[in-house]
């Protein structure tokens, strides 16, 4: 990323997930237009480009690891990525599909599929960091649009991203405020 004439390359990868975090990226419509001028989006199936023959300056990964094929694929993604960023609860912690980590997967597949013998899956759903080194994690379901834009901006400008190291719930606790979700049964809506 040191040559100013060469735009850094960006790849966005999907594993087992609902696509919500990728949609958060696509929802950054105005910002994406500026981003496309600053980076070469080389791989992003949701948006079109599919060049897999290169080294990427930044790879963004959504989704969890749920199959043996996923394990091999994430190792490939890591090998072609200078920086690897995981986005969302699936990529950072296994996501909703990690509920199977506490049950018998064979029993589930037998109950759900007419031919469970054709299902090839791991007994657990795990985050990306359990299989390869990760440079940065953005948590949430879906991720914060603001945090994602901050990370991309920071990486493009060669600075360290400013992302919180604690959950947003810590802010109220540190300020001595009672949790309104617990006290009043009202969901909070922190600024994203």
C-alpha cells in the first residue's frame, strides 16, 4: 500500500452467515462510491468482482467456519491477505449457528434433512480466529456501519483504526446508569 499510484486491493469473503454484515457494507452507498475511487475492490461476490488470482491488501471476512472445506478456504484467504478483518458475530464467535455447539449435530441433521448422509458439516460452528490469525475483529449482528467505515478509512490512510475495546453496555455501567433493558424491559438504542 506504499505506492500512491497503486490502489490497495480489497476482498470481501463470505462463509456461513446470513449476509447481514456484507449488506451493512453495501448500505454505505455514498461512502462506497468514494471507497471505489480509493481501493480496487478485487473480490466481492455480493457486489460483482471475483478476481481470486491476487494478493489482497485487506480482506474482510463474514461468517463462521462450519465445514472442513471452510477450514481449507479460510487458510487460503489468510495466505492471500496482508490484513484480515472479521466482521460480525458469525466471524468473531461462530454466530447463531454456534447454538449447535451445545447439541448433537447428527440428531439435528437427521431431524431436518431427508438424507442426512449427504450433509457434510462439523460438529461446531467457530469464529475465523480459531483457525487463522486475525488482524482486527468487528463484533455485532450486524456490525456497526460507523465502525466499518472507520476501519476502512484508517487502513487506507495508514493509521490504526479507532474502535472500542469494550461493548457499548460498558458505557452505562461506567457512568453509573442502570441498564434500561434490565430495569424497564426497554431495549436500548446506542448510537451505531
